[in-house]
C-alpha cells in the first residue's frame, strides 16, 4: 500500500532530479592521441546520459513509474534526447532554455584504466528549483543526482527541495558525484549539512573518503552516517556495495562476477536497483544486493544495446542476501 500524507496517497513512483545530457562513450582509449594525429577506436556510442537520466532510464526498465526532471537547451541534442527518452514508464519534464546548448559528456574508457570524463554543462548551469514541478514532489523517493553539476541548485536550495519533498511524503536520496573543486573544507561542510535532509546517501569510495577526509572507506562511511543520521550506501565498483546505517552497523554486498562490456553508468544502475527495492519496502541490505545485480546486468551489455527487462537481472547469490 502506498504511504499516506495529509489524507492523500503518495504516488507509487520515483522522481529523479538532476543532470540530463548526451553521453558520447568512446571505448578503448587509455590516452588521447598526439596532437594532429588520429586513432581508430573499437566503438563510439551516443546515448542519453548524466547520472539522473541513467538512473531514471534504469528505473523505468525495472518497471517503476519514474519522473525525470532536468534542464536542456533548444537544440538538436535536446530533440535527440526527447526521442531516446520516450519509453514506457518514464515521464520527462525537461525545461527548455532558449539560446542555450544541451549538456554533453564525453566518456573515455579502456580495460585496466579508470574512466575519464569531459563535460560541458550547457543549460545545466542555470537549473534551479523552479525546474521541479510541485506535483512531482509527492513520490516514494526523490533523488537529486549530479549535485556538483547543478551550481544554482546547491546548498540551501537543495535543502529546500528535499524539505518540500519530505513534506509531500517522499523519502530523499542524494548522489553528489565527484566534486570538480576537489572537496574543500567548505564543500565538505556544505554536503554534510545537506545530509540532514537526506534519507539515503549514495557516494562511491572516492567520494566518501574525500567527504569524511579519511582514507578507510568503512570508517569514512560510518563517520558520515553517524554524524548525519542518514543511511550511507557506498558503491565499491567490482567489490559491490557497503551499507552503513546511522547506528554504525556495516553490511557488505558483493557483486556478481560478469564480463564487463561498458562500465559507464554502473553506479547509476545501482542507484536505480536500490531505490526500486527500497520503494517496495525491502531493507537497505536487500535493496543494495539487488542494486549490485542490476548494475552487473547493465555493464555486461554492450554500449549500443543497454535495454533490459526485470527478468534479465542476474539472480541472487545462493550464499548471499536473497532479494
């Protein structure tokens, strides 16, 4: 049964607010070719991107009614995104910014190397809370994703957005992504203060260590969870996920072993699986177990074919958490 707030039933959906852009994913690039030269790569895929869009698409493919909120330009890239995001279960609310370009990210990846990203913010640079319709705040969850790519929607404006969502009956989640400013003391204080309005925080290992200013991932996650009162779910790449509750309890969720075809968007797929299960009433540990299986399912598919159905999600481990 859907929760009730002020006599009204909260819609059984998830609202994702944040960075919507076009991804250009270049495979087989460990380094740029020398100036004036050309390099042939195995593949270049063009698809909807941004952590918010990636998460929303995966949620819709899992069968969850989803609303995606973002800001794009009035250009051909925006029209391409409209077509690519037209799918069952996904409602988009993409504000058009006249005279501005749509954000584009180029992702380069190669076996044995961390992914590298080049991004142009475009219309995202001006996105504020007015882009979020009041009627979509009422949801099972409101996720704010790509926080550092939304400079106008930071700090007190983000706090106000989360507060309004909570008032409308939603639980709140945050995925900041990496801080391009390298996590100054001011930025760490800003994010830690924001977490007071967040029910589920979704960093990766580098982000949680930087935020807590600690080298050990578990100690960093426990510090943030205990000080903020939020559940911290750390995305640990090939090692799965770490769930840390505000009381300091820690649970590890290993990931299935798969042949990785394209790792871009793995964390966003994890976010989708986790929030989908949490919205259904599963525990954070059960939801994280499902999240790592969704992520493993997505990254085992080629860049040009990432569509899947819930029945394609890898099964639960026999010796692990059953979800």
